[in-house]
C-alpha cells in the first residue's frame, strides 16, 4: 500500500512538472515580447486578449495548425526524431532538481522534489549533454546548408562551454562536500555561495548563457547569417518543440544558478515562504536572460571560441585551485 | 561610461564590464519609457497632410458638372497606363468622360495625372484605406471617383479611432493637429 502511494505521488509530481514545463513557455514568450517591446519603445503584442495576454495561445494554435513540412531530401526518420531528442533532456533534468524542502498538504509532508539523488549534479550535466543530439540530428537530417552550419556551430559551442560550466561548479561541490543539490542548498543556509565563489558564478552564468544559446551567444540561430540555424527547415509543431526546449533550458539554467550560487530557497532579510523566495530568484534570472537578449549584440564565432577556451576555462581552473588552497 | 576614462580606471572598468553594465542600464531605462507605437486600427489613426497622395478623386464645378473634359492627358502621362477615359459630348456641346476608370492595383501614386490635368479635375486625396482581397475591386469608375474624399485641409494629427471589421476604421473624435513624433523618443 505504501509503495503504491509513493509511486502515485511520484507519478503525480512528474505529471505536474511536465505540465508546468510545457505551459511555462506561454507566459514566457509573452513576457519576452513585452519586455523586448518596452525596451525598444514599442508595445509588444496588444491585440489578442488584454494587452496581448492570449497571444502565445494564438501562436500555439497557429503552430499546431500549420503544415508540417519535411524537406524532400531530408532524412525523414532523424528529422522527426530530432525535436523529440531536443525536448526530452531539459524535461528529464528537472527530475533531479529540488524546488524546496517539504510542504505539508492535508497534514502529510510532501517533498518538493521528485528524487534526491546524491549525484544530482552529475546527472544534470550528463543529461544536458544529451541536448546536443537533438541539435546535431536536426541540422544534419534537414539536409540544408544553413541547418548543418548552425548545428555544427551549436555542437562546438555546447561542447566547449560545458567544460568551463562543469569546472565552475566544482568549487560549489567543494564547499558543500556533496553533489546532491539538496545538500548544496542546505550548505548555503547562512551565506550564499556567490559570496565565496563569485568567479565560479560568473563562469557558470556565462557558460549557461551559451548553453541556452541566448544572446550574446546565440550563434546557433544567428538570424542574420544562418536563417534560423539548426531548425531552419522545421515548421509547425516540430518547430514548437524546439522553442519549448529552448525555454526549458533557459529556465533550467536560471534554476541551477539559483540553486548553486544564490542559496536556492534560503531567504534573506525578508521572511517569505521558501518556495516563493526560490521562484522570485528564478524569475529574476529569467528576466536577466531576456534583458541581456535585448541589450547585447552577438559575438562572432571566433570570439565565442576564444571566450570559452581562453577566458572561461582558465578562470574556472584558477577558481578550483584557489578554492582548494583556501580549504587547506 | 568607460570611454571617458584612461589608465587604471579604464582597466578596472574593463575587468568589471563597465561597458556592458552601462548598456544594461540604458535598456533598463528604456523599459520604463513611453512607447512610440501608434495603435493604428484599434485606437488611433493618423491624418495625412494636404500634400499626401492617396486615393484619386474627381472634382465637380460650381454647377455640379464634372470638371473633367476628357482630354485624356492623364491617361497619356500615366506611367502605369492605368487610366482609361472614353469621352462623349453632352447636349451643350461640351466634352465629358463617359467612362473614367483607374486601376488602383497598378497605380503607383506618382501624382503625374494630377499635374497633367488642364482642368484641375483629378487629384490625389487623403484616403489611404482601400486595400482589397481582389484586384478587380480596385478598378474604380467615374461615380466612385466623384464621391471620394478630397485633399486633407489640415493634417499630421492623430485622432482616436476604432476598428470596425465590417466597414472601415471609424474616427471617433475631432482632429488634433500636428502630432509630435518626437514626443516619446528619448534623445541623449
Ligand atoms: S498617380 Fe501616377 S500612376 Fe496613378 S493614375 Fe495618376 S499618373 Fe497614373
Ligand atoms: S482628368 Fe484631367 S487630364 Fe484626365 S481626362 Fe479629365 S481633364 Fe483630361
């Protein structure tokens, strides 16, 4: 009986997580377009619903009813597989992400995470790494030069930024003496990691921007020179999959930054419910992503590589060494 | 701003991304500025200036007779060959167009027909809302042209308007002159 209840609870949590992640791009696209509009002295969407609130729904319906076009020369199997491969990893990662300790619902204590792995950090990085497959397959299967170039760039970018990203979190792991995200947050109860690890935070955040393929590192879909990068040939619902996965990654990177460096659900000064603290912090970082997008130009490809290998990698290594020395 | 500094200050600024931060501050400031968007069919509508070249119209003289003398000069000068005039002679012996058709789908609104007309009969007016789903609807005849609005007397104002999908954009209030396009543009 207990096993069934536990399984049911997990199934419920997973379903809830998937629903939230699938629905979240709707308000996020609206917000992004509104913020973009305000920053450019425009209004953004205004016509569908109050202040364009229903615009994402309209866009969704449009994407669903659009022709699902597959190029004649495309590898049909891989072409269909790629959006799913791109969509799955960001969703899977959230299994390992804690959103808080526990809440009591109807007298029962319910944990705010699906699973508390002791190697959660490793799991997160391993699964994010799989994201590359969707990009490679999508670009390769479409059999179009823009898509191939876009996917090549993206692969190189993701692989080279995963290294500093991985190194940047080692300092955090050293501080918490654990790879469990739950333990990492608990270790930050008094002082947030960003105080001890400003360089680590910087490296992680910049690499996260690159990982999410956002401006200033959105080389993958550099509209000016590549059409739309690896998803140039996608249309309709398959394109929507790529968009959803992109937003899920933005969210994921924000969540990771908050958990690893900004104390997770640990509050500061103002006593708010932990979950609210967590959501506020994540919202701030999501806003930061959008803010960056409409402020900075895009880096050139060689600059991107130079930043990854010549700046971030040495910085993250130095960070590890200095943290280690401080521990001695 | 980092470009104003030299030496050590510049290096410190570079290390802490002074330029990026100032860019962020700028966009953040803009986020709370007023938008310059004119919400055209929904809320506002712009009134064209008198010199605006919109839909053609034909004029009448004091007796209410059409001014056009069907000389076909406009048809001749038109670079798009989109005016067709067929003349006739009325009982008083004066020439008038029996048929006067302009194919708005081909017109490029150069205004040459207006310049060429010896009788000041044709001119380009202020109407600009005449898009259509069929190019055949855009061939307008003599009676339509006589009924079109003339040149704007004032212009450059913005008036409140509302979209009526069945008919047209409805203008609600009286006009305000001289819309200040720079009103909300931030200049530093
Ligand atoms: S405006 Fe120019 S193109 Fe149009 S009808 Fe007159 S002469 Fe022809
Ligand atoms: S509109 Fe003017 S130019 Fe054209 S036929 Fe009539 S009188 Fe002649």
